[in-house]
C-alpha cells in the first residue's frame, strides 16, 4: 500500500525551526533522483512540506522534534508518501484542488486564495497560469525563505542522483545552478502560453534563501539566482 523508505540523510536544522531532509526516489533501473522534505516547527507542532517517507531511525528523529500535525503538498507531481503520513501521524492534509497525479488522500483543506495556513509567519504563493496546480510558501523570517516543489530548483550538488541520472541531466536542461524545472516548465505551460507573468509575481516576494524539493539548499543569494533563472527560462 505504501512506498518503501528510500535512502536519505538525517534531518538537519537549516534555520531556527526550519528542518531539511535530503533523500531520494527510485525512478527505474539505474535511475535514482534526489528528493527533499522540509519541516517547519511552531509551538511544538510540525508541518511537513513535500513529504518523503523516512526510515525507522528517521521517524524517531522526527518524533523528537515535535508532533507532526500538518502535511502540505506544493506540487502536482509529488505526493507519493502523502497517504503514509496521513495514516501514520494523523496529519491534516493541505493541497490544491485538481492536484490529481496522486489522487489519494483527498485534501482536508484546500490551498486557495485567503486560506489560513497552520503557521503564523508563512504566506502562500499560487501559480495562476500553470496547466496543473503548483504553489510555493514564503517563510517571513531569516530575510525570507522560499519553499518550492518543482518550479524553482537549485542544483548545488547531485547528491542521491545515480550515475546514469547525472549523465543525463545536462542533456535535458538540468544545469548545476538555480533553474526553473525544465521538464516541469514544458509540461505546465499551456499551449501557445507562457508562465513568465507568474514568475514575475514570484520575484516580487522578499526572500534570501531557497529550499526546494530537489537538489540542494541555497542560502543568501536565492532572489538574485531565481531572477537569473527566470531570465534564462523566458529569454
């Protein structure tokens, strides 16, 4: 019923009460990609974003951090481990309407304009022009932390990517930099449309750091790096 836990690092506190789990996902023979989960803690409660199932030792570490009460799905193509977290921890599940790549579980709360998130200093950013739902979160502390799924990615290294995937990545647009997910962009852009206006709205947000569902954490220079990525994607 559930996908098995894949290799991952220990959970690391990257900012006060912001935790990153760098893990992986098996995609087929010889193909493994990196996959990350973010945890936000407030008043002893944890909110998991871009869920990644943990090993037994990883779950013990998570449970020492606090009680996991909420689970947020940011991207249409993610959700493999959402059902596990809902069943294992009784987490309240937050997702956009129409996020059907993984249709189970159904959302308890829809991520939509005006929704009150379970964290007092976090804002929701909704892409408006994509073919399928996608969103991001802005944590309004530490000069701003942008949490994304597949839209904006930073590849400072290729940890947990298999050798075959590392060879393939440059040929499908995955450079070692901050980028707009090339496969995501191709699929999400409407025919004869553009997502540039969505990304220009995103750049109006104030953030210095980027935590994404693939690749690695980017500190301090995330807004400038995202600006450059948008220019490359839409030139």
